[in-house]
C-alpha cells in the first residue's frame, strides 16, 4: 500500500512521509492539517 495524498501544502507533504508505516490514505486539508483513514 502507498499513501494517496491530496495536498495543498508543501510542508504537509513532508510530514506525511511517516504515514508509510501505517499504510493509510492521508488527506491534507487547505489549512495544512491531515487525517488518516486505515486501508483494510
């Protein structure tokens, strides 16, 4: 599994690197926050 990222912030993308381990979908909001949904 890889991260699918919808990003609007370059700095947020860098932080998402840690989500590789969780095999999740990382969604970056326009305010630079992120949420993750586990992929079963």
